[in-house]
């Protein structure tokens, strides 16, 4: 896209005329998007960012932009579509076609609605650093999502995934790229905190622009509906790890601007598109933002107040009605995405991964009749055994089980080693396990054919299976896929590989008992992994049958990056409708 700070003398006469024509006509252009977001069998939501206020048209459905701190966005609900259909679409801004881009080398963008009689494909992963070429020189393997998009471009749209689930760390506010750092330097001094980290909403917009203007990613997100949730690096490493961490960070001069800017930008860029048309119609903040847009009023202050209220709930403030968790049904597959960062409760007297209100909401979503249940948590519920025991040891120590001096030591270790997963919230760990066991035993409705917890964060991939007492009839799997595009230091590989060993678990378990950590009622076995590299997971769901596959992006000298399948795991061993065993995996071409 043209940089409008560019001097006309430095561009060709043809392009100079285009710039001048745009300035005279005040033509609108896309800054980001289109992104396909929430999808049903009859509707697809389309999100865009534009450079000026305008009317956005997609297949005759229109929406006016709204403004947040001088940036302009629109959400267009393309409804009244036929189930299971595929149709090309254009994006018009004030009646001018701006997408697809002229002379694009990619296939035309299409809208695909869900179909009850079609096999579903859902892809997922987490931890994607933006992809400037500089990262490849730092040892990064190919971006798995880029590589997937490149393969998609040569496939028929009927083979494309129905949705992509991005499980946290879409942007890195605390580990900025050289490109973002230049933008930061252009607007403030980097000699004071937060130095080269992101400071506010304006700098967050630069992060999203860098990540989502990657050509392959932009085309993929314009063709595959997406669901998203934040993790720590979307705000800052160790975000909400403990009560003590919050007290320390809140004493800094820059944190308020960071958390408000981070949550405000998250609402605009990620959360808004997660909501269904029915949810949007009842969402007070969306209605207020739309009203502000209709009145020509910038909605920045509205969203900043929302951000402040949401952050305060972690400190035990009364529930202000802010929920980042959400539910999406893809036909007979139920996806529940839970917020395990901003939904925490961290006070002197309480430590929980999710508040009571969030757990009650989750329990309500688990009730019902569906074929497959997916619970998405950026943080793995089931960790390598030794690491689970270490986190349990650390939580008990920090709580004072062995005195105040060791409690302070434990807090230092907690932050240094990122001991902040479900295992470090013992009561919440057991509470989630109890809910999943109830679903497995058919206590919350008809038993589904499969149950899986989808996670990322830990920079390696694996499959584990939980067991309960009393046992459930439907297996509960933990599927971890991370990262999509990051480096994995050798020390991390060694740590997680050792963490899965029974010897390490035998050493760590007595440490947890010595710290008086409670014994868990959940048991789990590792079925495959750990796998390292940049990876994407795929769920293939057909009727009552579900399968998982894991692909790793590889670079072969002299050829384009490719995806290689490294694991395949059936998630429903028997078709509960017919009683027949699940067939073996189909050939690779049928999974992609």
C-alpha cells in the first residue's frame, strides 16, 4: 500500500497521478483486511480497517465505519446466504472496489458457509511472530500459517478449512520487530520505559498492521473464517501471573497505558469478530460503539473504560459484565474459547484461573446436545508430568506452605520459569477436570463423540489423554500446537523432553508433596510428542468421527517451504451412532 508520506518526486508519473487523484477525490482505501470472522450456515462476518470514514459493501450488505482514536473500522454481516455455498466476493469502499487487489497472483477470495453434510476442517495453532525477512536470519523455520496459505492457493476451495483458530500471541507487544521499533522511535523516546516495547493503542495498531499485511496471511484470512483469543505476549510476558506481579507492574509509570491500549486494540482487532450476529445484537459495547459511529463520535474513550473495568476484575472488582470468553458452534461441533489471562482472579486471599462467574458460564455452555466438544485454552490444561508437579510445588510454596522466606523465593522462580499454567492454579485445574468428566460421563446432556482441549503457548506439540475417577465413557484429549512461527531454543527442547520422562516426574512429585500441594484427581498419559518446530494442527470432523493431524513447516534447499505430517490421532474411536469402529486415517491428500 502507498505510503502517503512519500514525496511525489520520488515516484513514477503514473503513481504520482494516482496519489493526487486520491487526495482530490478523498477515496477510501483498505488498511487491513478483509478478514472473515464468525461463520454460520447462512452468514459470514467480514472485518476491515480503512484509512478514512466510509461505507463498506460486501455482496450488497453495507456498514458504516466507526472510529477508535482516529482509526476506522467496519464489521459487515453478510447474511441470508445458502448453506454449504461458495461464492466469490468483492469489498467496496464508497462504491469503489478495493478487494481483491488488481493483478493479484492469488485466487479470487470467496465466502464459504457451513454445510451440515460436509466434513469440517478446523486448523489451529498459537504463537505467531510477524514475518519480516529479518526473522529468517535469526534461525526461524518457515511460518506454518504462511506455508499453509501457499498450499491452499493451489487447492480447490472445497478443500479449504472451514475456520482457523488462533490460540494466543497473535502479536508480540514485548518483543517488537525492527520495523515496529522504527515506528516507536519515530514518535517517542526509547530511553525510558517501556523502551522498545509497545506503549499504547497507536503502537498496537502498528503491530497488527505488520502481522496482517503479510501477503500470504492476508489472503488466508480473507478466505478462511477466524476465531481468536489473546495470551500473555499480546500484552506482556507473565501477564497476570500472580497477585505480586500485578502489584509490581501497577507501580510502573507506563503500565496503565499499555494495558488500556492492549485491551482496547484487542476488542477492535480480535474480540469483535468472535461474536455471532445474535451476540452482537445484544452486546452493550458494540451497540454503544455503533451509536457513536453513527453520531460521528470517536469510540476510543468508550473502549478505554471497558478495558479499565475488565482489568480491574482480576483484582476482585465486581463483575462489570466484561467477558472475553465466547462460544461458537460449527454445526454439531461446539467450540468454547476460554479466557485464561484477563479472566483470572488474583487477590491476597484468592487465586483462580477463572472467576466463579466464568466457570458458571463455562458450565452452561457445556450443557446441550452436540457431537464434538472443543474447549480452547491458550494455556495447556495437561502439561508434561514433571512440569505439572513443579508448578504445583511452586504454587503451594508461594502461598506460604513452607514459610514467608520460601514464599518470596517461590515468586522469583514463578516469574523466571513461567510457572503459571493450569497446574499452578490447583483448584481451577480440578474444577475444569470435573466439568470435562461430567461431559464424558453424559451428565450434562447426550455424550458427545469426542472431547478435546486445544492449547498452545509452550512451544512444542503433543497429544495427551485424561482419565477420571469415576471414569468417563468418552476420552478427553489434550491437543497442544505451538508455535506457528517462533524459535524454540535448545534449552526449551531439553526441558520439555525431560519433563515428559517418568524419572523426572518421580523426582518432582515428592517436591510437590513436600510443599503440601494437593494431590490431583486427574491422571493422564502422553500419546505422542513432544514435537518441535513451526506447526499447525488440523481437526477433520465428519459426522460422529473426529481426527487430529499435526503438520510441521519445513524448508528444503532449492524449493518452497512445505508442510509435513508428523502425527495423526483418532479422537473418536467408535461411531457412537452406529457402534462401528472408526476407520483408519484416510490418505494425506484427504486430510489437507
